C-alpha cells in the first residue's frame, strides 16, 4: 500500500509540548488561585513543589527559590493558601502545572481590602499629607521606643544605638505589638510618650511577620495616636517590603527597626569625624592666615613710620581675619544642612502618590453604580409589563367578561356538546359564584360545528 504524502509538518513530542506551553502562557494571565496545599516538598535547590487542591480537583505547582524567599511564612500540609500564578506546562514530562509568583495565607485578600479602605479614608482626611510631616532634630539627646519588651526588635534597637550613638538616652514605652488588644496598647503607649514629652524622637516598631502579625499597626487608633504625637515619629515596622498605615502617618518611615535607629540619631563617630574635619580645616586656615600675617608684618616693618598707626592697621586686619575665620567655620555646616534638606526633598518626591489609582477606582465605582441603576429600572419595566399580561390572562377576568365554566359530576370541564347527556346534572361557574343546573336538551348551533 502506498501512503499519501503528509499535508502538514509532523511534530515531535517536544515540539508539541513546547507549543502547548506557549499557548497556555499566552491564554491565561497572571491570576490569584485559592486551594489547599498537599504533597509539599522543599528541594535542596530551594525550589518548592506541591499540589494545590480543592474538594473536586487538584493541580501541580512550583515556586522557584527567588520567589519563595519573599514568602513570610513556612507552608505546611493542609494550609489554605492563595497563590498568584501563571498556567504552564512542564515540557519535559508533559505535566500541566502552576508557576507560582507569590503566595499568601487564605483571607489575606480581605485584610488587604480593609487596609486599602482605611488608607483611603485617612488620606482623604489629610493624615498622610507631606506638609504635616515634621523633620527630625539634628542632635537628639533622648529617643523613645514603643515596642514589646520581649520583642527581638527592642534588642536590635538597643544594639544599634549602643553601637552608633551611645550618647543617646533611650526610654521604653512598653506595649504588646501582636494579638488581641495590642492596637489599643500601642496607641496608649504613644499617647503616654506624647504627654510626658521626655524624648526628642519617638520610634514605633516591631520585627517582621505576616500581614496578620503586623495588623495592629494598621489600626485607626494607632494611626491617630501617631498623628497627634507632640514629637516626630519614626515608623520601623516589619521588613523592607512591609507597609502599614503607621508608615504613612509617621513623620518618617524606616524599612526595619534597626534602620529606624540609624535614622533617629547620627552616629557619634560621624559627629566626631565632622568636628575633627572642621578642626583640621580651621587649623589649616589659621596656619595660612598666620603665614600671611607674618609676611605682611615683614613688609610693614620695612615701611614702618608710626608704631601707633601700624598697630591700628594691624588690629583692623586682625578683625577682618577673625570675621573670615568665623565665616570659614559656618559655611561647611550650612552646606551640609542644605544637602540634607535636598535629600529630604528628594525622598518626599520619591514617595508613591496613590491619588491617581484612587481617582480611577472612584470613576469605576461611579460607572458601576450607573449601570446598576439602569439595569434595575429596565427590570422594573419588564416586571410591570409581565404583570399586566398575567392580569389579562387570569381566569377571573375571563369570567367577568361573561364566560362560564361547565363541569360534570366528576369535576371534568365540558368543552363540547358530545359530553352532554340529558338529563345530566352540571355545575356552572360564573364570576359571582357557582350553580347546579340540569340539561334537558342538546342542540347544535349552525356554523359552530
């Protein structure tokens, strides 16, 4: 038998799987998927392999090490999670799988929506306005700490201050930073620090954790306590990728508690180095001036005519040099302050502006409300039309127009004369009620057969 030449190219298995993988990647965008973890394996390479399932189906999933490192909890068998993933195909085995980009515990989405609602409301009130942010003192002598006495963040803060700025006095305002009632305790501790006014700067912070662990710092009471605090507040909550409402309200946000300590006080070594540099500059300037004065003195000595006049002239020059010396010491400090202000201004401009996204959300909400109202009006009109049609077809309305219903003794409706047999007893139903009648005769009407 002679086979016909194929009309299309014959694919290999590898080519087929690669084509299907590309098709899946193009067809399914990055999306959130909820399920329960099973068969979880952490490979030596750091990659995670697991199965995501629900009551009726399951799918394989993989999360590579670079992505898994950003997950703030250790997944276990049976955990309910939500993963953000693309749909793909592992071409080597032909396995359908999810390529997971992010993972969070189930329910985090609801917390994030509550976070966004509170953030939008407080922003509308002006609590995030850069104009109300206060600058930190250049040389704070006392720093307040609002955190848990048992927290690792407290040890990090104390270590950072002792290492960088041992001259700074620390005052702890203890508060639980996690669990039921912790938000009220944090707000109370901030209020206590504000009333006592014992410190120049207040740091509110704790170490990293999940969104649930950090939720106390997303509480409205904590945000308003920070906004009402009398001294500048630095928020140092969680890790660099964690953002809380406290970060937006505080005068300055630090990515970690240790970074908050670094922002609160300039290291003693930096101050000493700056003073030493100014001393060196002053000594150099004074040496140059003395050399100039010695040379001038020699020149003046050769032209000396009146000792008193020469002394007056030298005194005037000395006064001028003294003013120049004072100016030489003031300029570097002013320059450093201006550079610091420029850096702060750059930081203010670098902060994200959520107002554009908020405006888009408001526009979408308005369009959704209008569409809902139009649809409700349309359904109301259709309902009224159907009610009118139903009213016209009601049996009672037919009887009121003069028609009647005949039924035999068994309750069967009489529709033609063939079922009438005199003397037959019938029941007749009209609009006003029923009556019993007897058939004496049956006649056929012309034109109705």
